[in-house]
C-alpha cells in the first residue's frame, strides 16, 4: 500500500488561497497534515478532535516549531501503522468530500441570498 500525505506547515495562509491547496489534495485523496492557519483551519479537521469526529479528515498542529510538526507527523504515522481501519476510514471520507467549484459556488450563492436585502 502506498501512503500519500500532504504536508503544509505554513505560518501564514494567504487570503487568496482560502484553503484551496488542501482542497486540491483532498480531491486527490491525500490525508493532509497542516498547520492551523487561514483557509487550512477551515478545511482540515483533526483526527483526534473528539468534538468533530464526523468531519475529521486530517492532522492539524498549531505551533510554529519543529516539535509541533513532528508531533503531527508522528500521530499520522501512528494512525497508519497502528489503526489501519481508522486510516482507511479517513481515506474513504476524503474520497467522498465534494470539493468541486460547483459545491463551493453554491455555498457562496446561499450566503449571498441569505444576506441580501429583499
């Protein structure tokens, strides 16, 4: 089995991206490992966050130091090696996520319609 993961240890997430990098990799069925910032914080939800188990789709770290990154990498590798069923489940979940522009555009239209003055 080939393990493909996306690693994004960004300090800043520029507003123009809006998490598109993580969406592209989710589209390619890769499990992301990201620093919690900008659009990445809006699109990748940590596997160990018990309050969001239904939407968990990757591994998130907050610090900007090597230890935080290593901890996230270690958690990801542990899931792959020690929890193969949970790893397969997150890969399947990532494969089902609709990150198409049609879905995203539809959400923006819904927001626009909910705030516009009638």
